[in-house]
C-alpha cells in the first residue's frame, strides 16, 4: 500500500467482480520481489563494503601492526575474532591507532575503500537497466498499438 495507493485504488475499481484480490495481488508481485531481493542486496553490500565499523576493522587488519601477518577469509563476521577488536569498538580503535579525529578517520576510510562505488553503483546500474527496459517496453507497446490501428484489430 505504501508504494502506490492510487494504483491499488484504480485496480480495485477496474477489477471484475470477485477478482479484486487477484488483481491487487498480481500488481504487487513486483513490489514484493523488489523488496525481497533489494533488501538482501542492500544488506550484503552495506555490511561488507559500506559499514564504517567493518571498514575500520579492515583498515586495522590491512594497515596496522595488529593485523600484520594475519590471513582473513573475507567474511566480515570473522574480523572481530581475528583482530580481537569488536565491531562496536573498531572505529574508536582506528582513531587511537592512527591518531585521527572522527571526521579524519571517516575520510581515511572513505579514501581507502571508496564505499560509494561498492554500495551505490550496483543500485545505479539496476536503475539504469530498469529505465532502459521500460523504454524498450513502451516502444514495443507503441508498435503493437500502431499495428492494431493499421490492421483495425485488437491486440
């Protein structure tokens, strides 16, 4: 209901008697699919490439003596055990190790790992692909409507 109350109202009005639920169910399938996969993708990308605490732990592992000689399996959950630095303490520990303020440490992480690309780029690509798909669909539908007008038949 939050994605388009007018859409739902309109479909409820045009649905045949006894099929209102079916119509409303079908129209909300893309919303459900998008919500499911979008939240999974967002959680993975943010948790692995965008969360400041994880980036701080990665930096400590890769650029300080605490992480020297340690091998990491690329799973953010294992960083706390490997380093002995909990996720909730990682940013403060990074500040102590690098003698930086919070804004400086944030900038250091931003410059080192460029999370904007790993987090936002996939969503931008999905958005651009969706726009392209909608343009192709609208052009195809326009062609079908034109052919129907020319041949005076229904699609």
